[in-house]
């Protein structure tokens, strides 16, 4: 069954033969995630799963960034209903990515921070431009790495390395990320999309049942990790939204200064 993606405003979906090219499309804001974009993402993967004409998906960002994470201006003063919806969507987004039958290739064209890093790292094959940088910056904003980072970073690079990056928010270059196994390959920028599309085309032309079944089998293991950690990490992150440290982080961001955390 073919699917109509015209409802999406901040995500661009292009169909190229049997491949979907999904582009986060807020380039002026480094594709930072607003409440509307978060809602669109929470609907997108389940919709693509029903797209019988798509046999592979490439996920990338418009402009010079993949995704700068949450848009702190948009998240500065959310209401209770917005927060509740945000965290319901957050769980749906991760489980729907894991349940997506088509192979998902991330073409990380620039910085991937916070949820942006999570989106990239949950892909089946992760290709990054050499100038791309990865960081889970939740702690920098005074909140727990709850939207999937606590699941996927240890899965890819082990608990000790993951905790270092998750607890500091420190960035890692694409080359170093490839060296330690966080991503598959770091490539010159000019080669990124051609390689991503070539991989997507190869998988789309391959034996559908075998490829999708293999992905499903591996993701069953990852789904187990998500079932163990995701609800707890999301609950802990949500609790941080009312903390003094989170408020201070947002205030410091708006005032362009370094936050002063008090552990409250």
C-alpha cells in the first residue's frame, strides 16, 4: 500500500523508486526539534511501516546539521499537557523505530545532538560525514538522557564508554565514533548521500523477507534493552523538567552564559 506523507510540515519525505528519503527540514534552526516536529516524528515511523512500496529508508537533515536536539526556545515554558504528550510520544517514537520493518540508514550530515543523536544511533546502518559530531546533551540541559540515549549508547559502545559520554554530554567526532563502533562509517561529505542511497538501493533490491526478518531478529534483542531501561529513563527525565537545574540550564542558554548547577 502506498502512503501519503503530505500531512508533514517539518519533515520532508521523498520517494525515490523503492527508497524513502526522510529529511528533517528546519535548516535555519539546525533541525532542532520543536513540539510540532516531535509529534510528526512520533507519527512518521508507524506510517512508513505500512508503506508497501518502500523497502528502505534514508534519514538525514536539511542544511548543515542532522539535528541539534530539542529546541530549547520551544521547550522553555511547556504546559503540563505538553510535557505529558511529549513523553508519551517519546516512547512511541523509539518503539516505532525498532518496529520499522524496512532497513533504516542514517546519513548524518552534520551535528547530531540530544534526540538528534538518538534518532541517528537507532538506525540500522549509520553513515556520518567526517565533520559530523555526536553528543547526548541531555545532562547539559539538566535532564536525564531519557529519550533513548541510555538504551542505545551502551548497546553500541559498552556501558563504561556510554556513561562517560552520557554523564558529561561531551561530543565525539564522526571519525572517533566510527573507530569505537558508535557509527558504521565516517565519510567525506560529498560521499555521504551517494553511499547512503547506494546502501538503501542495495537493501531495497535484496530479498525482502530475509532482510526484514534479520533486522527483526536483531532488534528483538535491542527491544529487550529498551523494555528494561526506556520507561525508567523517560520517567527520570520527566521528573527533571521541574528541577531547579533544568530551569537554570534554560535560563543560561537564553542568556548565553554557562549554567550554575546546584543539584536540585
